[in-house]
């Protein structure tokens, strides 16, 4: 079963780790499914849509970098500096894709 860690593309913070959600194992298990799960868990008040894009096309738009950690990977302590946490993830995990976050109420970029 895939495990995904999503980093905010601009700020570098961890948006979520599917290892924290056993119910993720019973879903379609795509990076987009993970982003939607994290939105709901993090209390987003609206439903965003996501599109896989090239990392270079993200520009200043809001999005997430998706990584797949190796078996047994332990998340760094969240009390550390963001740069250390994100560097550990980007160095030790496999980059999967970049997700563009789209607010359907504000955009027609679909």
C-alpha cells in the first residue's frame, strides 16, 4: 500500500502523512486521494480540486509536493525547523508528483 507525505510547495511544511490514517488503506490510494483526505482532516471549510502538474508549472500557485517514503521511514520530529524536516523528507523519500490545488469557486483552470 502506498504511503504519501505531502509538503506545501511554497512554505515547506508537512500537510499530511498517510501513515497517520489507517482508513487511507481502504481508498483508491492516489496522491490526489491523500490531498483530499488531508484537507478534510485539517479542517478545510471547502472542497478543493487537485491536478497533477509539472513542478516547474506551479509558479506562485498553491500546491503540494508528494513524496513516497521508503519502508520503515520515521518522520522527523515536528518540533524541529521546517527546513530540517522538509530536507529530510526530500532527501530520503522518492518524489512522486506535484499537485496544483484549485479552488473551484475562484478558478476555471480545470
